């Protein structure tokens, strides 16, 4: 029990953390911008700003979590309540009620950050759950490291162009507040565009350093020649590129006679701080690139391993327990000799089992209703085989057509219950209970054990079940199978897919 609670708590915290990570990043970005725009900058102010923004954004965080735990129209309704209705109410209140306007830190900028984070998280989940079709591959490229880097550069350029366009003579009045006035930006739109292309050029130069580091220094030198050659290549690149890139920056019209946009803030392209800045870009980008490359390699290896094991998994899905099949055919033969009216029903149920195993068992997903119907046919056949010596209690969910899961997972636990319970004892009890709670399926299968049974060990069926769960539901399931007194308890929980 405690083990199950610990696993459930750990999984719940993991889901919440992964769900809220993008929105917390948006909150920290807004906190940094507001903190930077204040004159008295210290750690306490930063924490207070973050806590106030966190409190004001709690409905957005809650709405984001509930929307991504729901399904169908619920997602749209809940998301709109949190990300459309609530911000409009707050912004309207700040315009009509002066004391609240002086207190609140919630802004349109934060609203946009949070919406982008929530939508981006949703798109990433959709891409992760879809099969790699051509359209999905095109969309997934938009979330590659290069695409994200370009997006960050563009966002950075737009942000600083807006700040400069909102400030009177920003170059001569350094440092300036990191505040964007949308009305001023609209009035000075030509100035905004002028600042935008120049900041885009500076961001593009940083992006060029990143690309050289990734595709030349890391892939061509580090991967082939080793660390020493990579260090030498970085040194050569920094020494050669720094003056060239610095000269390009100095050609921008924003530079003035006594101040430039170089890290050195002067016209010396060979200033040591300029070389240190290039080194810093490479030093920061290198671990990010290596981590992403490692993730891509791991993903490729996982896809290869999945393809290699797919044939085996398909065979496992198709496999019908031969012992069960032979016994069922023998019972059918006996019933036909007796002219029993149950024989046609038995034939139909057996045909349903074989049909489901051969056809639906090959599909990546089936509805929960199909899987439960398969269990019901199996239990009906077992009732004929076992007769009165086995008492079976079942409980199935009523609304089971709205969810999907991988086929032929639940049957393994039920087969084990009969194999180690009913078939080895004169009298046996089996309890099968399946529930749907939220987006999760909870299954409990309990069977009595023979009085003088040896120590029960998990068989190959349970081992194969664990392998399939790890491959299909990694991080989204827990499975417990253990002996408790005179009974064998098997409990399975996994995350369902909405139809």
C-alpha cells in the first residue's frame, strides 16, 4: 500500500512539474524584466516580484493544468476561462480601480508570455503523441534547436526594438528601463523597424557563432578529432571571428561617437572583452548543443530499438495461450457430443477471441470498450471450463468508449489469475475490478492461491507485460504484482488516451 502511494505521489509531482515548467519559465522571464526596470535591484525585490506575479497568475497555472488533463471541449473551455476571461477581468479592473492598478504587476506582456508557454506546451505534447507522419515531421522541425534559437533571436530583437522605440534617444541615455510602451511604439513605428533590423543583425551574429560551433567545431572537429582539436578550433575561431563580427556591429547606424553596441562599448574591435564575449557564447552554447545532440541520438537509438522489438511485440500480442485453446476445444467437443445448446455460444466467443487477437491486436490503440469486451468473452469461456469450482467477481466501468489504450494488456493479469488460481485449486475466487479515474485506468486483479502452493514467481507473461508497458507507457504507469497472505494481488495503473 505504501509503495503504491509513494509511486502515485512521485508520478503526480512529476506530472505537475513537467506541466508547469514552461509557465514558470514565462513567470521568471517577466520577473527578470520587471526587476531590471527598477532602480533598486536586489534579491529580495526579485523574490517579492516573483511571488506577487505567481499569486496573480495562479488561475492561469490552474487553468493550464486542468486543460491539459481534460479532453475534448473541456480543454478549450477551461483554457479560455483561465487565459482569456481572467486576464481581461484583471486588466479591466486595473483601468477602473486605481488602488488595484497601483498594486498589480500583471501586464499584457506577462499575458502573452503565459499564453505562448501554454500553447507551446500543448503543441509539444501533440507532437510527442502523434505518429511521425510527414505533416508532423514538418511541425516538429519548428521545435528543433535551430528553430528555437532563431525564434529566441527574433524575440530578443523585437523586445529590445520595442524598448528602444519606447524611449527618447535610447542610445545616448544608457542605461535605460526595460519597459515597452505599446502606444509609443505605434507612434514611432518607423523607428521601431529601424531598431528591429539592427538588433536582428546583432542577434544573427550570435546565431552565426552558435551555428559554427554546432556544425563545424562540434560535429566536424570534436566528434572526429577529439577534445584537444576542438579546444584548438575554438581558440582559432574566437581569435579570427571576433574582430570580423565586431566590425559588422560597428557598421550599424545605431552606434554613436562615444558609445557602441560592442561589449567593449568603444570602437576597438580587438578589445579583450569582445573576445571574452565570443568565448562566453561558445561556452554557453556547447553544453546545450551537446545535450540536444545526445537527446537526438538517444531518440534515434530508441526508435531503432522500438523497431527491432516491434516484431516481437506483435508476436506477443498475437499469441494465444495454447493450453487455454486446447482445453476450450476439448470442452467444445464434449458439448457438441452432448448436443448442448451452449456449444454455438462457445464457438462464437472463441471466434471473437481469435478475431480480436489477430486483427484488433495488431492496432496500436483500441478502445477500452473493445478491450473489456475481449475480457468478457475470455471470462465466459473460463466459466464453462471451470464450472462451479471458480467464483469470479467482476466490475467494469460504464463509460468506456471515450478512452483508448494499447491492446491485449489487461488480459495478461486475468490469465495469470486463472492459471495460478482456478486451474490449481478445487475451489478458487477471482476478483477483477477495472475503474477509470480522470485520465487513468486502475485495474485490480486478485485470485486465491492453493493451500499448499509453492512460492509463486512472476511468469513470462508478466515479464512481457512489463516490457510492453515500459515501451508504450514509460513514466505513465505503475504495476504491482505480489503475494499477500493466501492471495495474489496484481494492480495496474496507466494513462489513457482520449478517442
